[in-house]
C-alpha cells in the first residue's frame, strides 16, 4: 500500500475541520452530517492502512539536513492509531447531542475534528522530531476546547494546561536534542538508537536526560507532580474531557513515553539503572496519589479525572518495568482503559446534560431515572476495579504478572500499589453506583421529575463500550497475544 495514505489520514481531519466555520451549511443537521462523514471516511482510511500496513515511510517535507516531518506505521503506532480511529466516530456522535445547548458549535467541532488528525500524527510519526512537533501542536489545538465556555474557571484551566504543557515540552525538547546527538538516527527503532561507543563516559548524563525527558512527556500523562492540569480541565464540555482522559492527550503522553523508552534510549540501556528507579518511584506515587484524591473528591468529573491520573500510571508502571511482559501489560491497559474511561466520562456527561447535576451527593436515586446510563456506568466501574470477566482485570493481571517476574526491587511494591488502587477504586466508584440505585427508603423521587435517559446518539456509544468491556474481558487472548509479540520485538 502507498505510504502516502498515512499523510492523508493526518491531513484530512485537519483540513476538513478547518473548513467547518467557512462552509455555508443550511442547517445544523447538514453540518453534523458533514462532520461525521469526514470522521468516518478518515477512520475507514486508517483501518485500511492498519490492515494493509505500508512497508515504507513517507517524508512530508524536510526541515533541515536529515531532519524531516515523516510518517511510518509500525506495531506500536498501529495500537495507538486503532484506539484513536475506532473511538473518535463514537465520541463525535455523542458530542452532537451534548453540544446542542453549549453554543459556538462550529468552532468547537473545528478544533475537535482537527485534534483527530493531530493525534494520528503522533501515532504515525516516524522519528522523534515529527512526534515532538505533533505533540506540541496537540497542546495548541486542544487548548481552545478547554477554553470553550470562556468562563473564569475555563480560562484558569486553560492557562494551567498551557503552563504545564509548555514546561513539559521544554524538558522533552532537551531529550530530543540529546537523542539527535548521541543516536545513530532520529527514526524510532526497536531497542533504541543510542550509539554506545559515542556515549562513553556520558552514560550518567544520558540517564539524567532520560529522566528529564520522561518527566517532560509525562505531563500529558498526568504523572505526579505534573498532573494538576487534568482535574481542572474537567470544566470543558464532557466530549472534550472524555477525549483528554481516554483517547487523545493522556494516551499521547503514555504513547510518547513508550517511544522514548523502547525506541529511542532503549530498555537495555536503562534497565537496572538509577534512572529506572527514579521514574518508577514517581509512577508508584502517582498510582496511589490519584486514587486517594479521587476518594476525597465530591465533584463527579474531577473524581474521574483523579482516577485517570492513577490509571495512566498503571500504563507507565508497565513501561518502566522495561521488560516484554511489562510493555505487554502497559499496552493492554492503554487499550482497555480507553474504553473503560470514555464510557464512565460519557455517563457523567449524560447525567450533567440531562439533569445539570455535577456533584456526587446530587446523584441519589438517579439510577431509576437514567437506568441505561447508570447501567453502563456500573459496568465501567466494575471494569476499572478489575473484576474478573471484564477488560480491566486482564490488563491489571498482566501488569501484576510482569511485576512479579521483574527483578527490580520496586516491582513488588508496585503490585502493592496496584492492590491499594484497586481497593480505593472500588470505594470511590461504587459509592456513586450505590447512591444512584439505592438512595434510601425515604427518598423522594419527585425531586427527579423530568430526568430521563438521553437519546440514541448518547446511548449507542455507551452500549458499544459496554459490549467491548465484556468482550475484551471474556476473549482477550488474541489481543494479548498480538501485544506480546509487539512487546517482545520492541524490547
């Protein structure tokens, strides 16, 4: 297959989105049909590329000397691109109903659609320069989505997001420069690209640069202490927060950390060093910190945001184990968490859309009024807890197995962190479920008059996510087998 298709899948949503405010749509329905058509066509092109992977890369243009913006599809990029391309059409469909009363829809869907293409640019990046450029562009195109309401909270959240992202970008840039200087190529290569003969006595310096680069890219993955922007970003419309937490931004952070660890610096160079210990300490702190803050949080979307902080560090824990089993577990959780978390956020958004209620103490009795939404939320809650039969159990099992088999002294404490997180997750998620379905015998349901489940445009994505959580939980062997082969080749 011609590798130019990768460039098309990146540029089509960018150009298609940019045209939304310019095209003379006769009705809102006409605009929505146009948007969903662009997204679906692009998803079809991405899936075609994934099923018929181009053997060669494609250089879009040269920057300077050997530096270029170029695309290529490898195994790791295939996983990330599949998550993005399969979830985006459903997220867009959900947004059609949610954004009915939000206003400024043309500009919202312009940036929403452009973000699709930019995220694919990260997935298809052939080298660290291309990945870094699209990583930075992702900040710029998602910032207007966070600022959408232009409320004081939104402006403060956008400012925080920008400050954190630019700070992280500076550290990531340092890592990129050292890779270009000490690496044999800017391109990603399984096992890393460092020329050890050239590294020489600079080994500790390169390890320090890796730590700085890891911290820089970990900003979008919301690792402690750089994840403060994520709960504040919950002020954005729910279709935005769902993508921030499940698909685009945080997964881009996890994906870039996989790239620099296994395809730039190389796991063999990092394994057993003080640098591995440092990043693992912060990852384990984040796992426990995120779920602890979620337990205390009373705002629904912010509770889910802190949950995301914890769960994203599950992925990072697998990454920093720097073993084939660890990477397999990380990739499993990257896929399964995307489904679990987008489902829970969409349920929260449906509640906010239909009732205007944002706090957990306001959800008493809502399960009877919105049974389909809270049914889906319950499934996502059990999946996030790691209940057997659902996809969350599979990824947590693989991460725990990888940790038990790992010789690093922090691997077993990592298992303890996973168990603590599972317990706290059960508490903060089931609290919501119990309040919704069992408000007490004296509860007055007349206070919920007029509240119902949303229309099919919100319910269809929720139904698909529930099916996927169950399907992956009961029949995960093909996915895990594929990811194991990919991980073995990367390490």
